[in-house]
C-alpha cells in the first residue's frame, strides 16, 4: 500500500470519527455528547466523499449533522439538561460488557475478513445524483414509495398523538 | 488550474498551494466584510437622511470598520463565571467555520472557482445548516435566559426557512437537470431564471433573508426584546466571530442568488459580452446586497408567531406549487 493523499485523508477522517465516538461515550454532559456526535457525523460524511458518494455525503450532513442533532438538542433542552450521567454497575457488568465488545469485534472481523468486493466501480461519481434518482424511480420505485408512506403515517401519527395530549390537558384545566 | 491541482498527487507543495489559496480567499472575504459593513451603515444612513460614518478615514469613513474591528480585538475577553466553558468557546467556531466552507463551491466566474462538485447547490444548503448548531450552542452555553431564547428562536427559524429555501430552488434544478452550479449558470445563457422562475425567486429571496437572520427576520438577535439574543454574553474576539459569520453568509447568499437566478457572470445581452464576466458578477452581486440593506432600513421586524406561520403556511405551499407548476410546464407542455 502506497502512502497517498487519499490514505492520509482517510486516516484523519477515520481517527476523527473514532475520537467523536469515544468522546460521546466519555463526556459527562449530554449536550457535549451531542457535539461529539456531530463530529462523528461530519467525519463520516467526509469518508462518503472519499468513496465518490457526494450525494450521500451531503445528505448525511443535511439530515444527521443538521437536523437530527438539532432535534436531539431541543429534546435535551426541553428535559432535564442539568443532569450529568454517572457511571453505575459493578464488576460483573463490566466483564459482561467486555465480553460483548470482544464478541462484536470478532463477528465484524470474520464478516469483513473474507468479504469479496467486486472490482471497484469507477463510474459511480459521474452524475451521482442522476444515477441515484434513476435507480430510485425505476428499479426501486415501490420500496421508495412505501418508505414515504411509512414516513407520512409516522408524521400524521405524531400530530394525532400530540393533539390528543393537548385536548386532555385542556380538559384537566 | 484548480482542476489540475485537484488531480495532482498529494505533497507538501500542493498542500501549501491549497493553503495559500484558502488564505487569499479568506483575506478577500475579510476585505469584503469590512466594506460591506461600512456600505451597510452608509446606505442605512442615506436612507434615514443622515451621513453615516464620516470621521475615520476621510469623508467616506473608509477606515471606520477597521477601527471597529481593532477595538473589538483589543477588548477584554470576558467570560461569565457560570457558562459552559468548552461549548462557550467552541460555539463561535462552529458558527463561523461552515460559512467559510460553503464558499468553496461557489463559482464567481467561469474560471474563478475552487471546487466544481456535482451537488454544489445541496452542499451549500447542507453545510450552512451546521451554523444553526453553533447558534443554538452559543445560546445554551451562555447560561442566560435571553441568550437561550435567542438561540432557540434562531434554530427554529433557520430550520423552518431552510425547507422553503430548498423547495424554491428545486424549480431551477428541474429546469437545468443538474445541481451543479456551473451547469445552472450555463443553462441561463439565453434567459435568466428570475424570468422563468419568478415565484421561485420570490420564495428563495424571502427565505434567504430569513436564513441570514436579517431584518425583517432578525428575531434571534432582536435588540429590543432579547437585548442581543444568542450572543449577548459574548464580547471581543468571539463576538466578532459571530458578526463575521453573519456577513460571510451574506456574501455567500448574495453569490448564490446571483448564480441561481441572475445568470452568474453572464452578461444580460450578447452585445455586452465584451465586458468581462467578473464585472457582471460584481454588479449583480452588489445589487443583491444593496437590496438586503434596503430591506433593513424599510421593513419592521415581524413577530415570532407570524414568522412561523408565514414560513410554514405561505412560503412552503407556494414553493411546492411552484415545483408542481414547473414540472407541468416542463414535461407536459414542454415549454422549456
């Protein structure tokens, strides 16, 4: 493996993503954790760019780093945000955790060690958005529409639930 | 030139070249911000029948902003005792950095552009959304109720108006068939999109003013109700960062408006083609920024509930109708 700019960029992005994840686990305040999460999301978007998936990268930033973290921040601020988490659990829990982590690492290792990737596609980055659009609206049209129906149901369901709560509270008062 | 550079092997020399280009761009933008602030104060002054800055640096007050910035830099950097320190420090950075990053894809002329990526338009919108986080964190970490209110308002407003902003641009994307900003400009060779997409332009312009947090949508920093909103606890250099982010976004948004709807660097008529593209770009850009100043001096600030209702109940349906109309005109009637 030669040491190219691509490798360097990948190493930097990967390390940043991992640092974000570690900080997410180790920080004490919830809002700080969300900031660490943003760091991870943005570096993953960078990795997507390196894989010639411009559209996915931009959507990653738009949806995850932009919207979802804002929703999380709002959620945290509306609840008890002064709380800091404290480590709990004894030795048994830690051992179980360690075993779980080791098992997961082993499973991932087995999964990717013999993974046979097709020879790398070299035309993916050409008209990336157009290709995704074509695929979504021809080959995958039914799953795509089903997903949107599911999202619509979730949206309407959320509105109905929120409305009901309102009425109940109004009746109480 | 940049295209060749992008494909060249990585090395210290190329890194230095990129670094140098970025520093030059930063300096150009700082220069723009300096004089944009002066121009704003002058234009506001003339519209309110007064002179504006006219003491420092000659009768036109040419060094006024420089003096102001110097004063900001020399100020004591105060930090209240009960702020959330790491967030308080990092929030201005999170707010400013995306504003500079978005400029990388904006084409100023056919040659003067840094990165030409396929999803340029979406890139702008995605990255600029990160600033919202900076504003929200600034408001939260200040540990001050006015700052928190300002930050919350800022986040709510910027998210609400991002949606009509994206929707209004979709008409342009439909007509061009690409999200690449260069191709969007090239498609305006004959007629600008402001003529083909008047509704889209109106929605886009209103939403962009709201995204910039400028009057009449400057609720996050409304002076007379929230004192100064999310940056009330900030002073000195950190405060300067928020102001800088605001004006760099104005630069970027005016550029984007020019590129999307006013034909970028293309001349309005073919016989005027002997004037270089940079001049045309600068003229259109100045016109857009002037309109932003004009808004500031003529519109009253709207109320928070009106802001939300206007965004969700008027702008969004209008933008959706515009997409529908454009699709019908393009595919069924085949007008374009």
